[in-house]
C-alpha cells in the first residue's frame, strides 16, 4: 500500500493568479503536440507550414474543448444540464468527455483539411499520433489532482487517494497515461516510420485507445452518478466499443481498397 504523495496542485502564485500542475500538463501536452505535428508532417511529406501547424493545433484544441464538453453533457449527465442549461458553459466546474472530444477533433480536422486542400486521412494520422502525448500528460494531471482514481485493490502498489476513502485503490490515471498515452504514441509513431498507407495510424488509434480504455475501465472507479450500466459495463466501456469497431472497419476498408488498386 502506498500513500498518495502530498503534491500541492498549485505550483506558485503570481499575484491572484494560481499556476497549477494540471494546467501545466495541458500546456506541455499542447507544446509536444505542436512539435510532433511539425516533425510528422516532414516525415510523411505533408505540406504543412508553421502557420498551418499552428492552425491545425488550434482547430484540434477547439474540437477537444467543444466536443469534450458537449459529449460530457450528452453522455454522462444530460438530466442535470437539461434542467440547468446555463451550467453547460461552466467548464471551470469540470466535466469533459474524451469520446466527445475525439468526435469534435474529427469534425475539426475535416473542416481544416477542406479549407486547406489537404489529405484528411494523412492529416488525421498526424494529429491523432501527436495527441497521444497530450493524453498522457493530461492523465498525469488527473493523478496530481487526486481525481479519477481506480477501484479498491489489495495489490502492493494500491494507493490511498484523498477523498477516495480509507482503502487503497488502483492508480488508474497512471495506467491510462502509460497505455493510452505513451505506449499508444510509440505504436503509432512506429507505423509512421514504416511509411504505412494513409489512414492506418488514424484507424489504429481508434482501435488502440478503445481497447486500452476498455481494459482499464475494469479497474477504474465508474462515475458515481452513473455507476455500472448494461451487463456491469461502465459508460467508458460502452463508448469505447464503437471506437474499436470503427477502427477495425476503417482498417478493413483500407485493406480492401489496396487490394483493388
């Protein structure tokens, strides 16, 4: 059993402004994403200037924020927000859905590529690969905040989280950072290095993230207001299954397309 490390969520203050670890993780994620967009565009010969890369990142961030918030409202707590619709805009109170954010990013990429005349699949390949590092940093931010902990465990690395009760729990945030973030990045980056066909990293991202998230949900504490749903599955698992199926269907489509050329 391990006690949760006493990490002050605030790094330092600048007057009334508090600089928090959680915000720093997001900044590191966005910075890494920009660097990787530039690197991968050169590696895959996609004509992206510095301004294009900045604009693509902006579109991606906008898609994450809008899609993530609306996804949380629709998937996780529609009754609350239907009764108090103005709270939809209170993003500072928390409440973001990865799956909604992903859908928002896909829509944003399609709009960006049509405006710039770029390949949607290749641009998607690059953006989802770059985003995995941001996902890893975001989960580390969740861990520092002591939120989104796992279920009770008797494993030696079980951790007692503030607000999580007296029993040790899985540090599921770190599992997600390792699998959905850094391991998934490594897999997708190796696909880029092997010069796979356009769309392969994009659809493999859906398979990889969906599979990792589905498995981690077995040790992650479900949302208190939702609990377990059909067949004992969590909302995260139910939303991950369509991701896996979409990724498999996309890879099958690319395989069939290549076979007819």
